[in-house]
C-alpha cells in the first residue's frame, strides 16, 4: 500500500478546516500478494489503476479471492491560522562577518546527525555574487552557527544552491555544492571537506549551477547530477550523458524523473531527455536549449508533462509531453519588455483548489499563475529587473486544501492566495536576486512550517543574511523537516536525506514540484476489508466505496 494525498476541508461547517482523511487502498490476492499497480487515492476520488484491466489467473474449476482493503487515517489540524508571521531568528556571522550577503536558495535537513534540521547556505562579500562564497551551516531551531568553511581554497559558488544527501547511506547526510573555481565538493555537517570532483569540470557562471541527487543506476547509492554531467557518490567518477542540449548544461542544471514509467529515471535538461544510463532518449531542437523545467500531470494519462521556461526572448512558457513533443506554447510571460531575464524556475501545484495543477512563474515585472491550458489564472506586479530568474514555493499553510504562494523579489517577501493572487502578507526585503526562492520546511522541529528567506543589500534596501519566519503561536500546518535541493519534490528523498531508489512519481501522488507537503499528526485509523470471489471466466467490475465517519 502507498500513502495518498490528504483530503482537507471544513467538515463540521464552522468555517474552519479541522482535519484530514488520508486513504490507502490495496488490492491483493488470497495469498496476500499485491497484484495491482495504482495511482494513490484521495478521499472522494476514484481509484485509478495503472494496470487496467487487472488480470488474475484462476485455476480451472477453482475460485480465487481478490481483496480490496481500505485504510483511512483520521488526523486533526489544531490551532487557528494566522498570516502575521514573525521573525524567529536572523543569521549572525561571527566568522568572516563581512561575508553577510546571501543570494541563493538555502537547503534544510539534518546534516549533523542530532535529529534536528539544519539550514545550509552560502554567503559572499560586497557585490561579488558569482564567486568566493563561504559555505555556512546553522542550527534550525536557534539559528546558532555550526560551521563556516572559510578556507580560501574551498570557496563555493554563492549563486548555487547545495544538495543535502546521505552519500554513503550511513548517516548523517552530507552537503554537496558547486565550488567557486568549478567542480563539486562534498562537506560534512561540521564543514569538513570529504570529497571533491575528480576530474574537475568547469561550468560558466550562468550554467548548470544547481546539483541534483538521484539514484540513476539504482544501486542504492546516489549520483550527483548537474545538467548532462553525472558524478558518483564520492565525486570520483564523471559520466557525460550525451551532447549538450544547446547551451552546455541548461540554466539551472536539469531535473530527474521517470518520465516513461519504466522504473528507470531520466534526466531532463531544457529540450532534451537523457537516459539515466546515458544517451539521448528524446530531444526537440525546435525548443530552446536554455531554460528551467518541472514536471506535473496536466491530462488524463499517467505520464508526466514537462514545463519548460525560456527566460530569454522576452520569456516564454511551454508545455511538453513526456517525449518532448509540444502540447502548447510558447506562451508569453508578462514582462517589462526586456529581451532577457524573464522567467524563473516553474513551480507546480494546485494553486486554486480545483483538483488540477497550475504553473507558477516569476518574471521581471509579474508573478504569474497559468492554468494547465496556458491561460493566465492570475498575475501580480513584482520587481525583479536584476535577474528575473527567481523562483517561488507553494504550501497549504491553512490546511484548507488551497495553496498559498511564497515569493520574494528585489524589495519584498509576499504570500499570495493561490486562488486569486490576493496578497496575504508582505514584508520588506532586499536582494539583487539570483535563482533563489523562499524555502518552506519545519526548520525548528516543532511540527509547524516556517519560511526561510535570504537577503542582500547589493543594490536594494538594507537587509543582509538569512531570516526564518514562523506563524504567531505556530498556527501553520505541520510539514516536513526537509527541503534538500533546488529541484525539490516530496517523493524523491526520505526524511533522513537518503535518495529513494524508485520514488513514487510525484505527479501521480501530490502533483507538485517545488512545493512542500503537509504532515499532520496521526489520529484514529479505520480499516475495512472487502472480499470478492473471482470465477475462471468473466469480468468483475469493482465498485467498492468507503465513507469514513465525519470528523
């Protein structure tokens, strides 16, 4: 059995969401062997089988039993929701205090092995945001510094976001990041250098800067992927998957997903899909070779669609099928008219609670949410003329089944209502902006979500460093203690930062990308088993339903 998305709502009609039901469905034969492969089920939805029709062999003259098992978990959301967040802590810099500028996406997870999440980021000095960065590790609950890697020989790329991953599956997790002079390095949670890439490879400052962790060869150990380049878990063996997609390694470095559902992951880089074992699987040279991507399910089949953002040519958005065929696009991202710097990495989620995924993209003048057909659901004015590459994150802070959007431009951090774009919260902020996005995670292990925001004062405002925001009285919904990489999805990494060898396709489970998932505390569990007798011939139509008691 596999967990399903939560159904959230105002079940007692008092105007407040009070709880969720999560359903797990298993089909198994009389020996208890699971015989179905299915997309998980949310309460109130129909079960969709990926193997349909189901075929069960029945010996002549005999009968077999097919059992449908429903397990529903009742969970309760406590507290009242507030969008008046307060600053929980701000980073101080006792080591290398002049290196207090931050313009990258931080990562969250336990890298020290104490069972509590840490916040990992890099900082730079002055306006030098493309080199000479210092890697920093801070306690998530107090903001106390744990380590800063100040060795001049180990400076990191301050625009690149690290990936937190357990490289050897022995715990705790390690930190893998781009070095300032090229190549990758892995550090312990105390800041000790563990590995560096041999041979080293260099990437231009605007190319391939976000490493991704995945088990490409499915040997139980992670690989580190930067665009078409793959390194083993000790960074000692380099594999090139194939020719460049058009601009060496893509703007952000690509993502990993099993797009053809054959059990083996692929690497998606702009207009190209590489097989995890090497070679080009699909490529569409009519599409831009430079851009950022995400995956989601926007139609009735089980295969993902690929969202491609081209930040140049005034910014364009494309939707592609899992073989890189064009579904729609290019759709213009509203812009100030600049031919460059318009369109950050796509965020995919059900923004308006209609049961279908939408696409969020930040441009240089607007944050825009697109429906699955490419039409604009809503847009809000922003200011990001310095890069236009920033990203966003999404989370259902209120537990009402409708997402909120968290986005920071050059001058403000804002939280938008996912349905209509209404501004729920805004606070001053300053950044020259790179590829950063606010991170949503349970940073202090108190069960409730927090927002992690980075600041720099290169050209705008006076904020520097990193701030963690929490809701007053911790009223936000519970969430994971992990946001481990820029190309984050909730199924590819475990809570202890081990990569999942064969993750459940996120587009069939949560249908989100760069979005966080709720983890409410478990309450009562209800178990129902329904048995069906199968004859040697004929077809049995399963019509089982389960109605759990009211919350």
